[in-house]
């Protein structure tokens, strides 16, 4: 006999589809939402319903944004000749929290992984190379994660950018352990890695 009401079971199933959320966590979250006032659940529902209509990709850096260009690309206080390349929006958010980087970003929306069918054409690499040439970017800081796909992506980018653009190419240096996703690093670790970045030609 199924003791879980169908509406609650549907919510548990939906929450369980989120990355990193197992059935136990999904159940705990669903019960928490159920115990809160209905107004909070309705607010959450509205936020989810409006998400895809309100958010778009910035035409410059491909960050999630409600405006085009995004707030970072349109900030006159940013160094537009310094571009930090990250795999995803979560990495951008992690680096922004440090306050150590005042350039702009380029989000690849993935990393090279031939076994998963993800090659250079599946992520925003061509747009990066074109942007670096067009905007006369002076330095490209590659901040992909130190996972196997992240390292493969960094190696490919270094080769392409050095061959096709005059920009200096740097890489996050000390502080990021092998196998760690950028978004999970603490702010101090990320700050030190940004400050001690190295030229890939060294």
C-alpha cells in the first residue's frame, strides 16, 4: 500500500531529477515544503514558472541574465581586455564571490568530453576565439576545473588561442586540487589561485 499521497509523490519525483538529489533528500525537501505555509510554496512555484521566460544568455559572455548584455559585460568598471573562461555559470558565481577578479567572463557551457560526444562545436569555443580577436583581448585566464574534461578543455583552448590570437593565455595556479570543480572551492582558495595565475608560455 502506497502511503504517500500522489501530489507529494509527484513533487518527490520532480525534486529527485535534480543533480545531486537522491530520493531521501528529495523526500526531505518535499516534506519541508509541505510543512511550510502555502504562500511559500506558491512563491517557489511562481519563481520556477517564470524562470525560463525571464532568463536568457548574454550575447557577449553567455552568462544567464535578464538583460543583454549582462550586468558584468555592461559594467564600465570591468577590464574588458581580461577575459576569464569558465565551464558554467556556477563557476562564474564562485569566482565573483571572491572579489579578486575585475575582468569579464566567457562561459563555455560545458567541457570537452569525446566519450560523451562533446567536442569543440558543442561548447562556446568558436565564439571565444572570435571574441578575443574582435575585442583585442590582452589576456585570457582559463579557469576550467582540474578534472579530466576540464584539463582537456584547457589544453585545447591554450593551443587554439596561442595559434590564432595575440592574447596572453594564463591558467589558474596553486590552490585548486586535482579533480575539484571550481564551484566547490572556497573563496580564499579561489582568490589565491587567481592572484597567482601563470602564463601558459612559461
